[in-house]
C-alpha cells in the first residue's frame, strides 16, 4: 500500500489511478492523516457485494441449529 499527500495526489493523479487499477491500495493523506483510499474497480465491487450481503440475526441463526429448542423469543 502506497501513501501520498493530497498535494502529491493532485499532481500525479493519473499515476495513482494506474497503481490502483493494477490492484494496489493507494492511501491519500490530508494533514498527515489518512483521508481516502484509491482502489481498483474489482476491489470496490467485492466490497460493495460484501456490504450488501444480508446476514441473519444471531437469534435467527441459532434457530437453524438442529435440536436447538432454545427459547429465544425475547430477542
């Protein structure tokens, strides 16, 4: 993962986009603190799909266990 200041990122944006498109994570800092990350489209799609995945609640998950006669109605 490469890290660049915002000033450098503005000046060399095309090069940073190229790095990101090749799979490298490019961190952009503002005042010395990480402010943004450039990533490839593929990495963004994987992240988007992972965030959209619906996961059951713990109570719903526990109900799927065989023989699990737990009273979890309070959840």
